[in-house]
C-alpha cells in the first residue's frame, strides 16, 4: 500500500509590521493569498508562523544582534499584540494554526514541531519573508529533521533580490523542491 505524505503550507513572518517594510509587497501578497486558497481547497493545513515576544521581551538577549537592535522597551503588551498580526489580505481563518516563534527559524522557541507531529505532517511548503531569514533558517532546520520540503519561490521575498535569487536557485534546491506558484498550483 502506498503511503501518502501529509503536507502543510507554512506562511511565515507575514505580519503587517514586516510586510509593510518591503518596498512593494503587492505581488508577494497576491501570490501568497493564492497559495493559501489552493491549500485550503485541498484541505491542507495552513500554519501561520509569526515572530513575537512577551511584554518586556525577556526572550531577547543583549547578545542577539538582530533582535536586541529592536530594543526591549518597546515590547509592551499592546505593541506585542499589534506586532504579531498577520497582514489582513492573508489573515488566518479559524481553522488555521498560528505558531509564535522567538527567533529566526520557525522551530526555535515555538511549538511548531509538536504541531507537525500532532497533525502527522511530513512535508512542508514554505512561504514567507525574508528568504534569507525565516525561509532559509526553517528550511535548514527542517531538512536536518528529515522533513520533505517545497519552497514556492514567488511566495517568498527578501529586501535583497540578488540574495533571494541565489538562495532559490542555488542553495535551496540542495534540500528542497523550489517551484513557482503556477507549477505548485498545477501539481495540486
């Protein structure tokens, strides 16, 4: 009997606060919305991964160059609540899963792996901002954990287009299938 591998679509770091920092996110948002619609139509779980911290950001070490630059003082309860909100055009629905992470990788400081095991998911389809951040870090860790991986290249973005291109054409293919949304849609 052939075993079917269960998949999930991960929509990572697509918070309004992050999307709004891109010069032009219209294509990314449109493509990501399409990928979410495709996943839902196929009854594929949609897992939103957001980066966030508690009030006062006790998770941020002064030794962490990336996160400590943001400063702990701004992480009030209200700021934290606003920070983790997903961009409205691709907002989660009630059946979707939201995972809060505390570092760059979707696994670090989150319960993502528990959710994946609980759902029997062995294959992850990755989307998100930034290609050189959450997508790269999650892909590397997931590959080390023996997950099957697909990256939808035009549902990922980076502030540096050359970095995005190098990662999606030269680095990611070593550990994942890298495709465009149109090809993923046809394969579903």
